[in-house]
C-alpha cells in the first residue's frame, strides 16, 4: 500500500511539473525546440565562427533574415540591413546590422530596442570558435521574442537589432546610435542579450536596473521561475565586475538611454573553441529566455 501511495505521489508531482511547464510555454508562446535549434545551427562549423567580414557571418546574416521574415517581422531598413564599415588595427571590415521592427499597439512612436550581436571570433590557428553561448544564445532569444510578438503584440514599438562587429569593439551598436534609423529620443530602452545559455549556479544577471525607476519595478514583478535565479547586479554597486560598458548596451547608455543587460558570468569555454552547442545548459537557457520575456512584459506595460 505504501508503495502504491509513493507511486501516486510521483505521478501527481510529475503532472504538476508538466502542467507548470505547459503553462509557461503557453504563456510565453514560443517554441523551446526552435530556440535550441537556432543555437545549434548558428554555432555549427558551417558558419566558421561568424567573424565580421567573412563568408561565415554572411551566412549567419542570411539565416537570421530568413527567420525574422518567416515570423512576419517588418524590415526597419532596406532588406533588414544596415551596412557599415570600420577599421580594427590595420584591417578594414565591411559589416551589417540586421534591423527588424514590430509596430507598437499603444505607443508606436516610442521604441524599445532588443539587441544581440551575431558575430563571433571566427577561426584562429585552424580552430573554429563557434560561439554557442557567445552569442548564438542571444540571437536565438531575439528570434523567440519575434515568435512571441506574433501572438502578444507589444504596446511600444520594438526594434530587433542583431548587431555585427561586437567582438571587435562594439562596432555595430556604435554605428546604430551614431546613424539612427529612428530618432534616439524615441528610444526609451535597450534590452541587450549577450551570453545567456549556461551557468553552473543557475544564475542569470541583469545589469542596468538603476537606469530607470520603472526597471526596478518590472524586475520586482517578474514571474519567478523555478530553477533559475535572476539577479540584479554587476552594476558597480555590489563589488563584482562592472558590466555597464561590457557589451552593445554601452553605446545606448553613453547616449543617455536606459538599458538592461542580461548575461551570465564567464565560464571555462568563454572565447574558446569549446564554446559549442553541446556545452550550453538547455533547461537553464529556456528558463532564462522565459524570465527575460516576463520582465519585458512588465516593462512594456509601463509608461516611459
């Protein structure tokens, strides 16, 4: 009898977990399997490490554009592209930002830029640096946002910005803010995603909470998802490394635009050829994207 009772408890617990996960998936309306598949694709050897100015990053650009087109994201620029050039050392690079737009249902004249860089380190000494966490994970999360917006249109207009040239000095973000397609005054927030798919402690950090009063409120009201800790920090106030200028959000911040940066602390495969799909943490990653969208929901309901 005790054995049957134990089995009953396990079944009920399993059903509760399944129900909870099903509710999360339904609430956030994007496909977890697609989320993982995009990371696996973009971090495969086919893309040769996605270094700016190479055939590999062009393949990545074409892949991303095909995905956002299929998700009915409007182009912000001709063919979604914002080409630019920059010099790093003695090398001149041709690069391309990818820009899509979802028109807001309530305040279409105000924009939230959700960004992730799609370039990485390329090939060094014959080894491919595939950059699964850095930053195929952020790119795929932007595609999840695009899928989410199909059934949950945002109140603010949203620009999905896939930046090039981040690894060579935040070049794509700098070009975007210096050559704005929309007025910088209309951009009320940047949400930047860079390395969000693995952490041994199940910790995802969010930097920038202090840059606008409504961000702290949105963080407090977020959905608490079991199995992940979303921690406000790395902002120069907690004794940890300050991430305020560490990725593409830096150029928004330097132009007085509030930001949130989501990322994990460096791991053993950071900027190494071992940053492969097999080494990400799929369950953590899915919960990270769910958590980020839950915070966006609170932000989007706010007035900036």
